[in-house]
């Protein structure tokens, strides 16, 4: 009843290859976009700043990593380092007076360059070894940032972001930062939605499935893997600078450790490898689960009067977070995107029932 | 170059490396039999340390009873983890299993300090602190004993792998299908491998815990263990011993000689640099076997 | 019940919906202190006891009727040193009307500085955060209210000078964790080294410091006269164990404020006899406030944690900070009895605290609009096998060097941050 599929006839290939051929899908997308645009005026400030804004930023990061992991099938456990490079480069450039747009792009470029250098070294090996190489990259970048005073800002080790202008508007206050993050996220999402339809995306898919078979049919696997690293790192760098400018407003090395890499990795996997929507879902779940658990436990402890020791109470969100990841991977390895897919499939033919499997 | 300092650092480094090697032993054991890397190994070591403390201080058991009790408990825990969680991930791509082990690590890191208390705890093995002088060079007893025990355990593992049980595990790691057809109980072998690696991790946790106190930071042993495992070869147990010594000595010497030049903190980098260099020069490690993908 | 996909998804959704509501009944006469702190990640060694101390003191005050009829609410939660969670907690608490926030975490405090200054919410950065925030003219709403690391370094050096009469030609060594926290006192040690004529050497170790095996042989070979060890949690216990193993005399070693009875216990109470530490407040159960808490709060079963921890170093530090905050409220009421209860109102009170000792727990502390540190007094205490025994009176030293550094750093912030 909702997804009317009758009467949709494609008359040319362009029409057939639309992202959302069904009008209901397009309606959903329009509603979501409208909600996101109107959010600052509709939603309470707390939710805007503490929930929506980080959600947008972390989703963009997850999208970048998804390109590499879901698109090209490579493992990257050092995405935090990639974002760190982008963040630091752009902040330093802004502080010496460069315009923000250039600084963001330069941050992306720096990440891409350094990320590709490590990628080139690491791509000799596969899967598990690649994972370890990227962890090593994370630690080396961490070390470089903290030990080069020129980069980390010396003793105080956190560099404030000076007031900046983006496309002519000063970025300050919740409204502007939110819209800037939304704009960057929109660009990255559009890119990710369409990358699968380009030759680049198809080459990546071939490399992901069977790289020696791809080699045989003429795709230079090494070149495409490296390009995937390059693009993904570029996105990571740009997201890193957005993170620092819009959300954190200061950059310090503590924010970009291995924990961040594992967090984004969890977002991608729990969301669903290769799925754009999944990155958003995964980011929301991984980001908010500890906060929600925290509030829930506080609420339950207050109401029921059970005295939980502070230690246990403080550690429960971490426990539940780990348990959540484990349960997700065991129960639904294809991630939240698959769950969304199931729901959509159900409504596709509602009120009729789907064919029995 | 101060020769005395060099020898001292090298000796300490080798012994400390052997202690890291215990954790790496677990990683290699699991990789050998089930082909997955266990990123929760550090957290399992931490849990082993906590359990030993629980039996000793919480239940009041004497040390010589608490340690075997903890070891036995962790062996069962390792088998439990494999059976309940890893069993379901058979056939999934490796990244999913890696993520799963990260999830286990988070769960343990939250559950164990949460339930048992996050303050640093004391675990005393009764090793006197007085230093031992070998000529001009000082070595401390704790490291000698700790390093000695670790090395002994790793050698025991090598010997084990030449026994019948070991041959079964080697067969499983070589080709699971063929092992099945010969009548080997593959699931049992994998479960035992997990149990044994938990045991190795527990010993590491107890040794390290006795030196630094038991708290969540024991789970950070993972990184060094990974470096050792890769350098030695992810599927080679003798490699663990040699790589452990190399990594330990390199770290120690780096701290001693590079730190004054660079300004500190080279210790952590050494492990990462070793990983990167190994992967660039000899990807499968010193003693590992090359993985051949068949079309 | 089998864990089918459906039950799992449904239960997760339900949990999320419930969790989004934060239900705290709105009370009329309360003053809210926000205390999102790190219970699970890096500051685990201190936060539990510190928070217990704070909450016990606030329970004591509330039990006596609160301040001017207003009860103080200590809103405690865990941010696990994770900036997004900390920002969420901060925004949520702000919405509920908090006038003071105590994150007890240096990275979180740094991340919240711009927000606190903008929102005019008092951020207490006890023994952590930015050392240059002592300069109230640049950081009006960041309140250390405790001796910062530069002051502690200055005091420690002065104690050494008092012991040795003259430090010229001596060798002082700093073994520190290789993080900004560990590197922070170095400029002070170097400046004082030039002034007093001692040789200064540093030995950084990688965080968290559980492996210092290669550091202490070098320290031994450097043959120092005094060793200062600057770490936290496991770094401290490992440092002490390694020092013992390398034969460094305990009575020539001093720590910053971050060492406690439980650390001593881990290494072995008798083995570390003689170790010195910086004390910002009295330790043990003899101060009147602690005795009161034992009687009126813990005695009535309303303690926020195990009774055995009452009187330990970090517990007393929590009580100290709680006391200063409540004193700020009291002074604020004296100045403006009708409120309204806002950040600026409390700020006025906090910056007018004069000669406050919390009935003998602290050295007399005076906070002004320019000096948010409170005077920078402390004392050195020595471990005698069972407790820390003060070796000196409350004193402050080398504040000229410290304030030079504070002003230099605050200038830098003013030029680039604002």
C-alpha cells in the first residue's frame, strides 16, 4: 500500500538507474532532509548540540571508512589517525590565516597523502596483516603528533580553534556549526550514494570480491586499492577538520586515539558494510548507546533505590556497549541496514504478505 | 656507549619481552588453529590477573592454590567464549571476527573492573625486591623469575606441539577439512586451543599484575603481543620466543639510547615500527608460512 | 527465550526510548552541581574516592539543612574521558540548571573551556585542567581552586632546598609519564634550576606506565640527589617498585599530589617507607570535617561508598573541593541573598572566598577575581609505613616563578583563543 510500484515504467537507462525509483522512497528522503534542515528550530538545543551534531559528524566518518571497507573490502583500524592528520593540518593552517575552505581541503589532502603512503606499504598483505599494519599506523601517527611540538602545540597540548568563516559566514554558535556539518555530510553522502554507479566504484567492487579475478580481467588491483585508501583518507581528513571546527572547538591528541578508530569501525560494521544508510544507523547506535545506558542506569538506580556500587554503575555502559556489539555481530552480521531492509521488504508488499522463504 | 647500561638494558629487555611473549603465545595458538586473531587477548590477561586476586585476596586462598584455581577457571572461560560466541562466526569474513573480539575486549574491560573494583589491586607472589648484581650489571629478581617462567611456558608450548595433542592441533591448523575426514575432532581442538591461550594470558596477567598492580591497564599488553606475534610469524610458536626477545631488547635499548635524542616515548613506537617493517620486508614473519590463496 | 532478531530489535528500540528521558523531579530549592567524571577510563584510580568524598560532604551539608535553606544536588555521572559523552552530559546538566561543573579530567576540561566561558558556568578544575586558568582575568569561569602543578613543583623544590640547605651543584631528576600532564612541571623545574643552581634531567616513560624497566636503570646511573616522580595510577606504583628494585633510596623521592594509601599498599607498605608527597589538604581521619562525616553521614549509613575509604588522600581531596564549592555558595548568599541562582552569582561567591580552611582541613585559602588558585599553599608529607605524616607547615614558595609561567601561558590563550 505504501510502496506503490504499479505504473512506474522506465523509458531510458538513466531513468532506470535512479537512486530511488519508488516514489515512497523519494518521499521518505524528502521528509528526512526537511527534518534535518528544520532541526535547529524544531528540536531542543540539547538534542541539537549533543545528539544531532555529533551524529552527523560521526556518520560522515563512518561513510568514509565504509568506502574503504564496504566498497573495496580492505580493513582499516587506524581511521582515527587519518582524522587526526586532517584535523591538525586544518587547524594549523587556519591559525596562520588560511581560509577555512582551503584548510579543510588541505587537511583532506594531507590525510590522503600520509594515508596512502601507509597504504602502499601495507597493501602487500591481506586482511589480518593489513589490520595490524593500520593499527601500527595509528600508533605511529599518535607518536608523531604528541612528540613534534610544532604539531601538537607544545606543553599545553591543545590548540584552540580561532573564529573562522566558511563561505563568507562566521561559524559560531549552534546554528551555523550545525549547518556546516550538515552541508559536509550531505556532500559526502551524495558521493557515497553515487560512487557505486561509477567505473571507480565497480572496479572497487571487483577488487573486493576476488582481487586476482579482477586482475585477470584487467583491473590494476594495487592501483585501485591505493585509490580507495586515498579517497577514504581524504574524506577522513575533511571530517576530522569539521569535527574540530564545529564540535570540539579545540584539538588535542587525546581525541584521536585507537578508541576512536575502533568506535568508527564498530559503527561501520554494526551499521552494515557497504551500506550508506547503515553508516548513519551504526553511527547513531554506537554513539548514543553509552549515553542512553548511562541515563537509563541512573534513572533505574534512582527510582528503584538499589544501591549499585559506583564502580559497577560507571562500568555498566562500557559493558553494555561491548555486549551490544557482540550480540549484533552474532545475531545480525549484516548490520542495521539489513534490519532496515527487512522492515522495508515487509512494507513493500503490505498489507499482503511476502512470499514464504 | 655505556657497555654496562647496554648489557643491563638488553637483559631486562629480553626478560620483559619474554613476559610479553606469553600473551603473544595465546594469539599465535588461536591463529594457528582457527585462523582468527584474538584482539581480546589483553583483556583476557587482565581478567586472569583479576581472578587470581579474587581467589587470593577475596576468598583468602594461599597463592599456590589461587593461581592454579585462576588458571583452571580461565581455561574454562576460554572454551566458553569459543563455544558460545566464536562458533557462530564460522564462515564470516575475518573483519567480523576481529570486530567481535574487540567487542569481547570492551565487555571484559567493563565487566571485570566494574564487578571487582577499579582501584589498583595488589597481587604478591612473594618475590623479594632486592636487586641481584651480576658484576656491575643489576638485574632484578622479579624480571628474572618472570622472564624465566615465561620462557619456560613458551618452551613447554613448543614441546606440547610435538606431542600427540599438538599434532592434532597442527593438523587442524593445516587443513580443517582433511582433519575432519581423518576423524579428528576439530571443534574440540579449537576449543582446547582457546582454553590454552586463555591459560597463557592468565599467567601473563598474574606475572605483570604482581609487578604493577592489577587494574584495567593490563589489557594494554595486547599491542606488544601483536608486534611479537607478527614478527615471529602468526602461526609459529618457536617464533614467539625469538620475536619476544627481539622486541623486548629493541624496546629497552630504544628507551635507553634513543629517548635522550628524541625526547622520550620511543618505547611504544618500537612495537609499531617493528610491525610496519616486518610487513614490508617479510610479511609472514621470521618463521611464519606464506599464505597461498588458491583460485 | 531465544534471542531472535525480532525480540532483539524490539527490545533495543524500547530501551532507547526509555533512556532518552532523563527524569529528575524538579525541586524548588536546590542548587545543582554537575559532576560528570571519569570513572572507567583513565582517572579510575582517583575518581571513585574523590567523588565519594564530594558527595559525603554535600550529604553532610544537606543533613544540616543545606545552605540558606537550599539543598545542594550532586549530579554524578560517568563520561569515561570521552569528549562527546562529556559534552552531552554538560549540555544536559546545563539544561537542568547547573551552576557549577567539575569534570575532574584534563582533556575534558580543556574541551569544555570555551563552552564554560561562553555559558558562564563555573568549571572547577581541581588539580587538573589548564594550569594557566589560575589567571582569573583571562579565565573568569574556570576555577582550579587548588594548587596547580606548577605550584606543586615549586613547593617540592623548596622542600628539597629546606632539607639540603643549598641545592647548588645537586642533581634533580624528574621521572614522568610522557603526556602533557607529565611534561607540565618541566618549565618550572628548569626555571628553578637556573635560579638555584641544580642540574635537572628528565626521564619520560610511555603511558600508562606499567613498563618502566628500562627507565630506572638509567636513573640509577644518573646518581641523582633527589627524584621527583610524576605520574598517575599504575605509573606511580610501577615507578616505586622499579625504584626499589634499582636501589634508589625512598626518602629522596617525592611525588606530586597523585599518590595515595592504596598505591602504597600495592607496592608494599613497609617497602616504601620514606616516600614524600605533596599534600593540598590534611589526610587521615583526624580533621574535624572528616570526623563529622564519619559520625553524621557514614554513621547513619548514608555514605556514598565504602567506609574504609574515608580519610584516604583522594577522599579528603574530594571533601576539600566539596567544601570550597559549598563555601562559595555560602559567600554568594551573603553577597546576594536573593539570588537568582546562576553561574555569575556563584562566580561572585567563589571569587570572594577569604581565609577558608574548612575547619582545619586546608591551608587558609583566599580566592580573588585575579587569583583562581586560592593562594597556592600546600605542604609535604612523608609515608611512615601506615600513614602520611606532614613534614612542614602549610607554605607556599616560588610563586613568582609560577605566576610568570601562568601569565605567559594565559597571554597565549588570550591572543589566539578569543
